[in-house]
C-alpha cells in the first residue's frame, strides 16, 4: 500500500475540520458555559389519596349487593312461543320446492365445482317428470284371455267393449280442456267436480275393460285401449289438482296431446281388428259404435 498520502485528500480533510469547528464557535459565542450539577436528588410526587368503598352483602348469599343485579336478574319469560312440528309437504309442488331449495343451497357451498342453478332446476324437472308422468302399464297378466276366437266370441267381445263406453259416458260433461279452462279461469269459484267426474268416466272404462274376457287375437289392441284409458284418467285427475298441486297438472299436460292421439289410434285399431269379422255384427249391435267413431271421429 502506498504510504505517501495524496495531498488533495489531506487538503479536503483539513478544510472540513476547520468548517465544523468554526460553526461550533459561532453558535456558542457569547454564552456562559453551563454549570455542572453538584447535587442530584430525585423528587417524588405525593401519593394519591385512596378512598375505602364499603362492601355489603345484605342477603348473606356470598354475592356482594352491587353484583346481585347482574347475577340475579329476573328471567325473561316468553309465553307466546308455541312448539310446532315440521310436516314435510305431500304435494309434488311442495316437494319440488324443497328439493330445489336444498340443491341451490348445496350449490352456494359447493364452490366452482358445483353444478349451476340451471342444472339444478333441470334435474328437478327431470325427477318430477320421471316420477309423475310415467304410468304403470297393464300387460297380459292383468287381463282375462280366452283362446276361443269364434265369431260368437268376437261378437260378444266387441259388443261388451262398446257397451262399456256407452254405459259409463256422461253426456252432460264438456271436453276436459274446456272444463280445465273453466276451472282455472274462475278462482272465486273453486269447483273441480266436473273434472273429477270425467276422470271417473275413464277410470270406469279402464276397470270394466280389464275384467272383460278378450279373445287371444285381440290381446294387443285390448291392452292398448286399457292403457290409454288409464293415461287419460291420470291426466284428467291431474287437471283437477291445478289449484292444490299445479306442478302435477303441468307435467301431465305435457303428455296429454300424445295420449289423446293414442286414444284415437287405440279405438281405430279395435275397429280394424273387428273389420275381419264385420259379417258377424248386426246393424243394431253396440259394436257399431266403433265403426261410427272410425268414420266421424269423437
């Protein structure tokens, strides 16, 4: 290391030292030096006066009187509370509302992996349709099959089917959709009796056709007729519940058009099955009803 100091560095150091020293002298010029304290004594302020607060326990229960008002406050008695037991809804509309609310709450707590609200609603609709719009189908084990396909047996069978329709029909009832329109458009007059009566008509068609012996050649058309009677009975019964269980009504109305077409086709199929035996029927037989239906419709 070079032992010879740089003259520029030494000059800068001396100038800085002179400036600091000059500033100190100018600042303190004319002031007497401060005297050194010779006797340092700590002075303490006078202690505050403490007041004694007497404590009393007038009832000698171990709790001071001033605390009694906190630990012995009178209980609040609510006399208007009534205990009610939750009753789950019995209608499909009520059950659908509960299920939808449960699903929406699960969505809120499920984070980004949860299904969407639209998916939840669609799932509820699918569940409702699968539980309410699907009917139990009648099959061969539910009917009385005879192996005799003679002309006499077929004629008796055809007349029996037509007699059921003619016997249990009610000419005083309007079309079911007109009855439904009257029902929903008159909220001040809640009367679903005509709809229920029409539902009973289809129920009677179904039940009496079920116990009518069917020749083996007519089993398929016979079962088609029974099942469409049953579907119409379920549809119109649901229409009668429009005020108390509207979801059932809406679900059944979705399939109503298909069922009315099914009714027409079922009766036409019965007519086609009888056409082979047309010669065995007389002009005044009840079974002529099927021919008139085929020609002119309902």
